[in-house]
C-alpha cells in the first residue's frame, strides 16, 4: 500500500492531505487520469471518519454505517458507487429492509426502504399524517427524478461544467426547471407546505438530522430528495467487511493506477509562496514539493492550522473560520454475547424524550449492529455494536476525572441500546468509550466536529477552490456537504476540475 519515500526535490504533481473518502476519491480518480498522486495520512489506518478498527477480534466502524446503492443489483446514482465502477472495484453487499427502527418514548416505527410501505406504517399511527407524508415524499421524489438523470461522475467545479451539462444533460435540465423552487429551498419549507401532523414533522426532522446534523429547516431539499429516491429506487445494503471494505477498495483503485498512500505521515503545514502553493511540510520536518495540494482536512483545520494567517486574505480567512460547526460525538463500541438475539435488526435510532429537541446532545442516539449482516466482524457467537450521540467538545479534558466522566456520559448510550437489548450489560465482553477528545485526536478534526452547520438560506458549502493558486479542498466542509455520497461527490468535483 505504501511505496518507499521519495526525498528528491522533484515536485510531486499532487499531494492530498488526509485519506477520508473525499481525499481517496479525488486521489484515485486523478491517478486514473495519469496524475502523480501522493496521499499523506496522519493515522495508522486510512479512511478518516469512515475507517474501521479491530479490538480483540471485534471489527468496528468508526463512523458511517448506513449505505445505499453500493451493490450491483440495480443501477445506482450513488457517486461513490460510480467511482468504484470507474476504478474497476466492486463490493460484496447484503441488502436489507427495513433499513432500521426508530424508537420514540411511546412507540417504535420500522422504517422501510419502499416509501409506500413506509407510509403504511405511519398510517397505523395517523392516517392523515401518512397522507401528508406521501405528498411530502412525492414533491421531493420529483426533484430526485430530474436530478438523478444528470451524470454526476462527469461534473466539475469550474465554468466548463456549463457546456458539459448542456451537451450531456440538457433534457434533465429542462425537467429540473419547474423544480427550481424546491431545489433552492429547505426541507422545512417543503414540510411546512405539506405536513401539519406534529408526529410526522418530528419524523422528518429526525431523518434530516441523521443525514445532515440539522433539522428540516436547515437541510437543503435536494439532499433529502436524493436520500429518499435512492432508498426507494435502489437497495439499502451493508458492505461485507464494513466501512473498511469501502476504504480498501478506494485504496486499491488509487494504487492500481500508480497513486501512493503514506500512513503515519502527518502534514504540519501547507507551504505557500507569493500566493501559490509550493508543497507541504511534514511533522518530522520533511518538505515535499508539489504543484497542487488538496486538503481533505476541515475548513477550520485547513485555514486555521495548516496555513499561516498571512497566506489568506484577512476577511476570507475570518469568514471561513467563523463557519458554524456541529458538535462532536460520544461513541460506545461494545462486543457482546449474541446468544438468544436471533432476529435482531442492524440499525436503530433511539429518541429518549419527546420534550427535548432531537438535536440536543444525548437525546438522539444512533445504534449500528453490523454483525447482523456480517458475522465475521466478531468472534463466533458475538455481536459488535457501535452507538453514538452528539456531544459538545467544550469541557472535555484529560484530567483525573476523565475516565469517570466518560462512563457517566456513556450511560445515555447504554440506556439507548437497552431499548433494543434489555439485558445488554450481562452480555458485554468488550467496551470502548470514545469522547470528543478521541474524535479530534484520531481524525484530526477541529474540536472533533461532525462538520459544518450551514443552515439552508444562511450560507452555502464552499466549493473546492481556495484563494491560493494550486490549493484545493475536498470533504464534508465543501460542496455538497455532509454524508458519504456528498463527500464522494466533493472528490469527483475536484478531480474533474483538475483534469488535464
């Protein structure tokens, strides 16, 4: 996976900082296009927020666990799947339905991939609410139907996207024109026009929060339209081997086309001279000259740490660093005995209180049990569990009270899992608790953040371009935003923009 160090002064064509999905996608596509690519990853494991790790025979995902359209059963519009196809890579996947269960204080709702079946479940609670949900979905699916015909794998982030779209997707653009009011609006606006039932509104808010970290009023409509469309028209699947299998496939694609990945390779500074990038300096003092640098670090880490203040226009830097950030996470990884748990579902979301906001840290807990689909992720007779919830970074310190505070905070996650597995604590054979400090340390993310909290109508995710010549950015703090398909798309946009 790694080549020997090249320490001469010949500039690398492209150096990428970070091996998250955005960085790997950009690197692999550029390598496929004949570019000389080096990816520098500070961790011992590739993948960024999507990496997997192993403890005592248990294999855990560190971040995303919900995937759609990665198999070969149906044509997929998932940008990540399109990249894997270009690279000649494929994944073994397990389709499943329902995609999960949402546990509210007074009820549990199965969430089916097929939207008509989803509405049938809601009709058991509120027939009128189900009709409203159906109308809400109909409006967003109309957006999906026109946008999904656009060949996203060919999109770029410069003026040349216009003739490409006109030549390759003119019909789709005509179909999209009547949908512009929705395309440019928030999910909250669509919801306010179609839904009055408070339970359905809360359900839509929850779906948006799980996707973007924001409720419906802050989430852009096309993002949810794509999610609903792919869920309904494609397959919801879990990749055998977990998120690590996705990363391995991208790394294989990178190296097959001559790209290089260096682990334990921490970039300390992006080097700039006279407004142009000249390379990077590593933590060990080594300087790597480069014609182009792509940062897969967050907007705050790129502009606040990797660059010197004088490298950027003052107002531009100030505005970028003031980008609002969503909180970090508290993680709980468990290995448990699986006896008697036949028929267990793999995904669960627990909302502890209807009186508290779903975005309040600790109130909404996400649970993934991937061994439901891939038993090789744990020793025989065991399950691997990953539970997480939002948790602010402020107040966390590695002091004498750190371990006690970790355990106290993790109780909210234990209680969430106990909604699904009541005798959980009697089954535990392995426990690992991660805090915002853990998130920040291993992922090298500003305050361990989930990503930018850019509210629709109050700002847009920035493009891959920067004011510095030769410096570009990818990842979840660039267009189109948070989520696996979105960060893969950021890598596509950047790679296509840099094509020869």
